[in-house]
C-alpha cells in the first residue's frame, strides 16, 4: 500500500508503516514511536523515536529530536539537514545511516560490527552522551566532543579537526582512529 500525506503528520500512539508513506511536511510521533518495515519519506523534519526494520528505507529532511534504531540491513538517510539525537540510538550489523548535515548528540549511540554511520558535516557531542563504536564511523567535517565517553573497537575516520574535552576515551589505537583532513588537528 502507498499513502501520501500533504502537510504535517502528527500522531501520539504508535505508528507502524509496512507499505509506503510519504509526508510533504514534518512528521511527529509521540510516545508510541514509529516502526518502518516498508518505506518512509519525509520532506521536513522527523521528531520522535524511529525503528528501521531489516530491509526498510527511511528518508527524512532532518531529525529534530528523539532517537533511531536501525536494524540489520535497514537504511536511514537524513537528506538535507541536521540530526539531533535526544535519546539513545543504535545501528545494528549491516545497518547504514547517512546524515547529509550535522549530527548533534545529546545521548548515547551504539554502532555494531558491520554497521556504518556517515556524517557529511560535523559531529557535535554535548551534555551526557556516549559512543560505543564497533562499526565504521566517517565524519567528513569536525568531530567535537565534551563530557562524554567513547569506547571504540571499530574504525573512526574524521576529515576535519578532532576535539574531546572531558569524559573518557578508550579502546582506540592508531590502527582504527584516523584524522585524515589536510591540516587537521587533534
């Protein structure tokens, strides 16, 4: 099935999308969250907790709050804006997240072995955040972190500067942490 909603979509209970839903405005889900096993396309901002099931494809303009869980083989693309995470997020093995903007983290994110997170902008981690990285994380811009913890056994590639003030940093060696931008600093 396929459904197009012109304008904004707001729903407090759980939203389950097994077919295809396109929203030409913002999408806000309440306490029940949103689970997608088909496809979801949102031209505006997504706000809420999102579960991307295996094989599902979700494209949103931006994420303005909440969290995501991208399961094995799921794909989440933030097409033209920032992604702000205010609750714990995760990417399972073979899951993929592409953010064509900045990633602003105010919570924890976990990437499983075989997963990938690509940020085509800056990664800004503030407040009480944490990263447990077993997959691959690529940040084309700057990676700035404060007051949080990074546990890393996967690969981290940063195209800009890296700054980490406060918190902990463990499990990382020169074999899996790369700052590759011309003139970049740590």
